C-alpha cells in the first residue's frame, strides 16, 4: 500500500480499483458459493422426502435441520440455532398431525427415526469444524445413546416389542441401524419404573436440540457435550437403580 503514495495518480487509481474489485469479487463468490450449498442441500433433502414420501412437514423439518448443519459449518451459530429449533417445531407438528388424523404408522416412525439420525449426523459433522472431530464424534455417540435409552425405556415399560420389519426399505434400514440398540437395551433394562420413564422422557430429541441451540446461541458449542454427559450419567444411574430393585 505504501507504493501508492509514490506512484502517479493514474497508477494509484488503477491499483486501488484492482485491489477493490479483487476483494469484492472474492467475498461475493465465497458468499454465493456458501449460499448455493445451503440452498442445494436443503432443497435436495426437502425434495427427496417430499416427492418420495409425500410428507411436507417431514420434508421441511429435514430441510431445516440440514440447513442448520450448513450454517453451523459456516460459523453462523445463531442462525444454526434458530434453524435447529425450527426443525423441532416442524417435527412436533408432524407428529401431532399424524396422531390427530390417525395416521401414525410403523413406516412413519421408521422414516422419522432415520431422518433424525441423518440430520443429527450432519449437525455433528458440522460441529466437528467448531470443536474438533473427536469431540463431535463422541457427542454424536452420546446423543444416539441417550435417545436410544429414552425410546427403549418407554417401550419396555409399556411391554411393547421391538419394531418388526414390514419388508419395506425403511424398515430394513431401521433394523440394521436401531435393531442392535433395541436388543442391547432389552438385555440391560429390567422393568423400568414409571419414575425412570418420566425422567428419561425429558431427555428426548426436542430437549436435546433446545439445549444445543442455547449452547450455539451463546457461542459455546462445547458446552453441549457436557449436557450430553450429564444426561447419559443420569440415565445409566436410573437404569442401575431399577435393575437393583428388580433383582431378587
């Protein structure tokens, strides 16, 4: 920049314009590319679920979650937090509409579970850019464990069997991904008490995404890993207490 003061006016102007235009177009292209990726993945996810499975709420919920992951990767923590909460709102609306219309099906449960897993994986992959890949991987494992224990405690308390495959693709995928978790839960959980089920219900996905959103909004994504550790420890303690009471 010091060379500008010793250059002729026309050279100074040319150099200034060249630097300005180079910086402007570099920033413009970077923002355009990031926005394009966000729109592309969001639209792809939405179109996939909307066209194939005909569920608008599921499509928009998944799109919001994936867009949140993209924004998290870009470092826009507050935007990511808001999109993750939008995913929760749409997810809950989808479930409520299904129950009110009597359209609750095993197929829908399988699809929602796999959609949530895909979004969770994308969010934690993006989180790895903020906190490091190993912390993010540990967080993903803990979150999956908490949600699995939460689901299976309620299922076993009701005396319901693990989901049986109906032959559909999503059912087979569910069996591959969640089948081992369900069997493991049945091996370690013994007659969970109503208290345990009630406490575990507060650790569901909506609560987890709300906690993640708060951590992101305050600029401390690592704090969410502490939340997951506390939830896991509480659930393990409750299961151990119930096992001790059920043994003769």
